[in-house]
C-alpha cells in the first residue's frame, strides 16, 4: 500500500471493503490504530512478537509468532502492512469456517509445499505449547507436542514417518478433533 498516510484513500477503502468483511467505518478505525502503533505503516516480526507476548505472559510466543507472521506476510516482504493485517484479521474473526481452515492450514504448511509433514506439524504444535506454557491442563494423550502431533496423524490413519496431511485431510481432522474448530472460532466476536 506504499507509504503510510493518515487516511485510507478511496481506492484503498474500496479494495479493502471487497477483500474483507469490514465496513468503511471499521476499516478507517483499524487503519487509524494500525498507523498509531506502526507509524511507518509496516509491522516487523519483532514488533509483532512483542505485541503477542502481552497476551501470553506465562509462556514464550516467539516461535509461534514466527509461523503466524509468515501467514500474515502474504508478499514475503518481512513486514506486515495494513492490507495484509486487515485481510488476516477479517478471515480469522469473520471468515467462514472453510476460510479459517484454509488460513490455518497455511500456518502448519510453513514450507509452502501444499502438504504438512509430521515435522512441520510438530514444529507448530511445539511452538503453541511453548507459547501457552503451563496455562492449560492437557489430557494424558496430549501432554507433549509429540503426543499431540502423533494423535493428529493417527486420527487420519497416517504414518508419521511417510505420510503428509493435505488440505482435505486437515479439514477432515477439524471434524474429528473439536479443539481445531474451537481454535478457529476463538477470535469471533472480538471485533
């Protein structure tokens, strides 16, 4: 979107209204807040992680933020601009379940190969466990990131050493494990 300005142009507003579930007033408010917090108009991974740390004081969200940042940073510029930010926010807060699943799949498919290996999933699940810390009591079969990741592969009858999880598999997994669907709707109603 170029250099930061105090207001969104009419063209930017029009394209963002088409690309998101926000109305003109909401977009203007979000933009004002984004520019207040990021006067350059760009959010670095370090700044992104700093904001996230406020929400997880008992854990370390650094690794998770690295994966999450990659999903937000659509153009791989190493910065999140307002357009990238608001599109991700729109999907995660107001998108359909299918849109949220597609977006979440990208989080686990951090190598951008269209499929998730056991190691890909383990890296993200480990980052989530590290972020949450001891805040959540887990069932015995999910006490470690390895156990949880193995459980996901097992639910899909996949061999963790040889198989991959596709987008279709990921959507099936969300039906079999309610925690995935619950995580997808965690942001609803926040905006």
